[in-house]
């Protein structure tokens, strides 16, 4: 008997509620075709209306309710008119990332056919890489404080925290990913010429880890020149690994180089699988287009493909389900229907149905 995977579904706010049904439609179609057994449980919290009613984004036992799931399929959160973003985000999504120890933030950067590329002279195939961001420590620590406030000696400090465990586990994930890809190439983001303690440490750990992956060719670039290379020569990248801050920047820059925000997917992974991983579109709740059924569902659908791949732990059948979804997305981008952000006049439901039909 095939294993049944338990998945929590949280649509969240705004267009999260519109793209989620299409994500589910396509994931279910792929699961049927490839004989994968999934069980979905929907949760009606972690959205701003819940906050307006209850004064919090989620019930107190949210961790207990979710911890037994393998994955959370997540739409979007935020509705600034009702709840300030820092409250809605810190009260839901960022809690998941932290408390479920989702230490890998993974974003594919891939130029799809039919998507206008903001970079000159790039065609599909030229841009096809992953950004792997460390998601739990580094520059985003709360260690620090203010001294001598209000005086002319006023001083503010915020530390970056790099642990051996935290650095090694993200590097291991990135090297494994590079090892599994045809190019077997890894690029590390650094800034050891300016940040003189933590970044040389990061570089050292990369060099050390690199010794145990003889098949993987790796290099490193300072973050300033690396961002320039993203724009000027994205062909050279395969897997790019970076600390929390640098990864934050690169994981927004990458998808922007490959076209519209409406198609960019992401995964927050706990590769140890002790707690759920989370799959969500890069975009937010987009209140400006909510209610019109014009949001592009492809980011949600592609995130669902990443979820299937993760659930399979390298199994060829799950990989095939992932690839079938990505191929169907590519075909639909060429043949339509397309949503207005891609210059089409199709709606959210049309696009979801068309992609499901291709599967
Ligand atoms: P976040 O709060 O998540 O950082 P945001 O709220 O600033 O992001 P988004 O919600 O991602 O921003 O929206 C940014 C812009 O992109 C908006 O104009 C929105 O309409 C557009 N957009 C976002 N997602 C989609 C989508 N799936 N389809 C079409 N347009 C989108
Ligand atoms: Mg927002």
C-alpha cells in the first residue's frame, strides 16, 4: 500500500484564497495520475479576519494541531488595512518557519517560455538555478541592543549569529542539491572582504564541506558582484547558497530576473522531517487584485509541485509528478490561457483548469 501523506492546507488572506483551489486542483490531478496518496486537512486561521475576531492570528494550540503533518500548503498572509504586516506575519508564517525549524528556504529561478524576461537577450534554458537561503540564524538574530540612548554617545548593536550546526546543515543541503543536478555546481555568497569574522568562517565551512563532495565544482563571490552577475550572466548559476540576509536579497532578485512575481514558487524546508515543511508562492496576498479572479495561480501550483517532490524524498515517481506539473505550466504559458499579469485575458480558474487538464 502506498503511503498516505498528510497535508495541512491554509489559504490565508486575499488572493491566497483564490489561488489555493487551483493549487489543490493541479496537485490532486498529478497525485491521481502518478498514484500518490494525499490527505488534505483545511485550517481556517492564520488570516487577518481571524485576527479581527480573536485578537491573534492563530489558536494557542496551533503547534499541536500542525506538528503531525508532513507539509503545510500555504497561500498568502497579510491585509494591511485590517492588521499591520508585522503582526500578521510574525503571528503566523514566521512562527511556522522558526518553530518548525524550516532552516532551508528554497527558490527555483527559471525563465519559462512565454514569460517576458526583464533581462535583455535571455531565452528559456539560459536561467535555471536554485537559491538556497539559510532561514533561521545569521544576520537576523535578536541579539543586541541600545546604549547611551539620547546622548551623543548613543550606540546600537545587532549581532549576526553563525553556529557550526546552522552553517553546516544549510551547506550540506545545498551541496546535496548541487550533487543531484546535471551541472553539479555550487556558488556561495560571501562578503569576507568587509565582514571580517563571520564571513571568513562561512567560507571556511564551505571549503571544508566541499572536500566531501568531490563531484561538485564550487566557487564563491562577494555579494555585491554576485548580485551584478545575477543580472548580467545568470547562465553561470546552478545552486546558489547564502546566509539569511544575503539569501533574502538573492531570493527576491532571482525570481525578479526570471519574470513575473505571479509564477515564482518557494519552499521552507525542514529536511530532517521531524516537523512540517511549508510550500507557498513568493507573492503576497495582493489586496489590489483580490476578488476579481485574475490572480495568476502558477506560483501556487508550482509550489505544489515542489511539495510533491519533497514528499517523495528522491523517489522517481514523485519526481515525475513534479516534472509533469512543471511541463504543464510551461505548455500553458505558451498556449494560454494566461492571466492579465502576463498580458492575457484568462482568469485564475481557467489557468488552473487548463494546467490540470494537461496533466
Ligand atoms: P509581501 O507582503 O508578501 O512582501 P506585498 O504585499 O508587498 O508582498 P504582493 O501581495 O506580492 O506584495 O503584490 C505585489 C504586486 O504584485 C501587487 O501589485 C499584486 O497585484 C501583484 N501580484 C502579486 N501576486 C500576483 C499574482 N499571483 N498574480 C498577479 N499579480 C500578482
Ligand atoms: Mg503584503
